[in-house]
């Protein structure tokens, strides 16, 4: 049976919104989840948290008679949250369990609904002109940034799925989006730069990315190391930081916050193999080392590092954002104090699986392939995996 084509269960069950589930997880409330997707999907990405207990039993096991052996494998929650990919299978399974007198709810829209969550949090420790906000996508760990000063705004690393959101948020703050800026050609999500450019926002990409075959470089604005974009009284300085990709670029916002893209995160550094594969990874790792040592670590210790992703290993700052002063990262991340050979050996030794669909995502972000909005959303579901292994890079 198609998991999107289930009958309505005889026993009605309540829905739980993705937003309410996230609130409970963030609050540290005990949450018990039955994930009814296929095992391969569950293994690739799922909802985690310190207070989350989660089990995977595929929906098809509930299509025949539900016997005591199966019920014994189903965890008990208060209530049990049943989920699937889009909500159909989980509603059916939850109904079956309700008929067995289990206390259950099902997650509205399933993991697709979870993937549509997108939070905006002000970076309170930013002390430059204007204000900077961090967008957080909990399903994938993607981060973007909204810079606002007066009646002008810019978004850094926008996601295609949320282009309307950026325009609306800027308008709500009394500003108009002036720039939509990418740090590099992303491998884990579809960029929203071209969509926002179509809406009258000035799209910006690194000039260094053109060498990868970007088809729309003559439509958007390209910037190079040392260039400065202005948003109100906020200067956004272009800082070339190749390594993750040859075009990887950071942006120094208001002299206070460095939007590092996928070059440096609060818990790790970039992986170097997504542009040239395993063969080109050693040279990219050396390039990354040089960028970190000469372009990033030469900045003041109080400079806020603001990457394009966070993982389960990342600890949020006091304001709830995934940012940290550069000096603090140097203290706690061994990779930032090693010599070059040790650094290269370390980050090549234990890289996680590459992002799902990364080759098609890269091709689409280059403009070489075209996908509709639904296909775009499906392509980027799952974890980002753009960082090297956090376990091997962090210090004690």
C-alpha cells in the first residue's frame, strides 16, 4: 500500500503540530516517538533530542493483524507521537494503536511538516550597527542570516523553500530586502538567491564560484575578496575563505560577525570533498587550513562566528543562536591549533556520509538542472553533512 493512500482510521486520533512537538523537545519534556517510515529513511534522518525516546517500526507491519508481539515492540508515551513522511501512514497506525487502547497522537504532515519549521532568532551578542538575526531549520541544521538596518535588509545563504518568508520578515521590520547573498555553491539545499533576484532583490554570489560553471553569473552580482556591500550603515565585507569549495566566501558583517558559510562552524570545520571528491580533498583541506589560519584566525577573538549549519553536537549560545566568539572556538577546537599536516590528516580521516542528493543539488544550484518547488523540497530533506566529523575535531 502506498504510504500516502491510507484509509481514515475507525478510531479518531488527535494531531500534534510540528511546532508543538519542537516546543516540547526544546523544553526538555519527555517525548516518545514511533517513527513508521522505512528503516533506510529513519537511519538517514530523524527527530533527536536529549529527552526524546524514538523507535522505528515501518507502517507496513501494522497492515495485517496487530498481535501482542507487535504491540510489545511499540513504546508507551504520554502520549506516544506517531509519525511518517507526510502524515497519512502515521494517522492510520495511530488509529490502529488507539483501537488497542494506546494513548497516541500523530504528527501533522509528518517529517515534511517538521522540515517546514523555520525559526528566526535575534543574535543578541552582535554589537555592530543594525541588527542580525539567525534563521534556524531544525530538520536539517541549515542556518541563514537576516541583516537589518533602517529600511534596508540583506539575507545571507537563503533557502529556496523560504523565499517568501525572507521578504515578509524584512517587510515586518519596516525594511526592504536589498541583497540575497550566497557564501558558496551549496551541496545540501537549494539556494534561494535566484528566486529572490526574480523578486527584485539583488542576488549576490562569489566571483570565485564562476569557475564551477555557474550559468547565471551574468544575471546576479558577483563579488570578490575585499568588496563591500552596504545595508543601511552596515558594511558587509567579502572575505575569501576557500577550502570547503574553491569559491567558499565569508562575509564580515558590521566588523563584528563573520558569516562563515560552510567553512567554520561552532562545533567543527568544513569537509573538503564535495567539489572535487576524494581525489581533490587533500588539496582542498590544505586550502581550508590556509583560509582558517590567514583569513579567519587573524580576526579579533571577540568576532562572532556564524556558520551555515549546526549539528546535534552544537551547543546554542545564551541567546539561542548557534554562534560563538572566535577566541572561544580556538580554545575548544583542536583543529584550529594544529599544524597543517596534522590538520589535513585529521579532517580526511573520519568524514561522515555525503549529503543526500548532493550531486543533483549542486547541479541545480549551478543552474545546470531545473527542478520544480516540490522536487526541490524533496531533494534537500535530511541532514546536511557538510562538516567534518565533530567527534575527531573538538578538544576536551
